[in-house]
């Protein structure tokens, strides 16, 4: 059977990709820099391979013999270089497909840093001479986990989204789409925009969270400047804080304001609503 290398294997999406591949019995390797942490996150028995995006030799070793790769590169000043190293390693290994997780709004030259970086990674992959499928994900519901501290403390969600309507997606559905593609549910060269079931405002999100979490969660919009200052004060690097603000600027411009049927087409099931994510993946963390 096909051996799949999963990058970002301990992240919000990657861990679910690994879980689903294990459930299906698909041979895979979970790429990680920290095998001890990966064992905690993925559980005992996970097939781990050590490697680092910044170390091309370690990637060549990790990808040796792989037939497919799921590529997700976290936001980073070296994001394009990291992705290029992984794509080169997959090509050297003779992989027959790379499934890339990108983002809505990805475009070379985009005004917002993260959209530009993803656009450049997509361009690099298309030019690499290796078969590929691109999944452009909507805003991940797992981003809501960043609001857990203020929900705990004051029952508030502070974000610079205003009244943007966002078809946000559960990371489990992103993972399901990735595994479906890895198992043949897409033609090479295709790009799929994957979203949640409906575009909703953060005021509506807060209402769903209140019900699912059993406590009040109200949404309070904040200006970009205040959001940026708060993230910097919390210790977030400037490049990351500015990138996050840029994401919300894109959301306000409508980058993720339409739902697609891609999850249903790829997986055979409808995407989960935000209430399911809150109940399953937020509520257990709320009391920690």
C-alpha cells in the first residue's frame, strides 16, 4: 500500500490526518522534530520519523520510499523555503503525489503576507514537476482556541473581524478531505476550496459557543491596532501578529464568505458546524 509522509503531524490538522490514516490502515510516517512530544500527541504506536524543514538532508531521509506526502507548513518567516525543501525531498523520493494544504486567498503578490506566502508555495509546487492536489482551507475553527483564555476570564471573544461572514471549517474536516485525496478522491492538478457548512459572523459564532460550552461567550470587535498591540503584549512575534491581523483584514474583505460543497464531494459527508467543534474540541480544554 501507499506510504504517506505527513508533515505538521502534531498540529491541529495533521494529528487528525494521522489518526484517519491509522484507522484506514494506510501506511504512513508522521514527520516530527520532537518524537517525545509526538508520541504524547499521537499516542503510542505512531510511526514517527524525525526531520526538520530547515534540514534538507533529514527530509530526504524521512521521505525516502514515500509514494505520497501531505504537506502543511506552519506560518513562518521561512515558510516558502521550508515548503520548497519538503517538495524537493518528495520529488527526490519519487513520490507520485503531494497534497498541499493552502488557504483561501492564496496568491503570489497578495497584499497580506500569509496569503502571499501560500500563493508562492502553490506556485513552487505547480512548477516542481511532481503531481499535486491543492486544498485551500477556509478559516480554521481551531483558531478559536486562542480565545479560550478570555472566554474563561471574562466571557468575551476579542477579534478584529467586525461583521465579516466566515465559512470556517473544522480541522477534522480538513483532515478528512486530505485523506480522501490521498486515497484517490481527486484528480492530479486539482485545487479544492474547502469550507464549513455556512458563512456566519463572529457574533453568531459566540452564540454557538455559549450553548456548546455552557457558559457565556460574547463577541466584541476590536480595531486592528488594538488586536496587534494585544498580541505583541502577550509575547507574539511581530511578524506573526501582523500576519494574523492581515488574515482578519482578508476575512472582512470577503475572502471566506461563501461555503462550498467540496467537503461533501471529497468525503461523502457534510462539514461539521462550529457547535460540534466547540463541544468536541473546545469544551474539554475550557476547564484546564
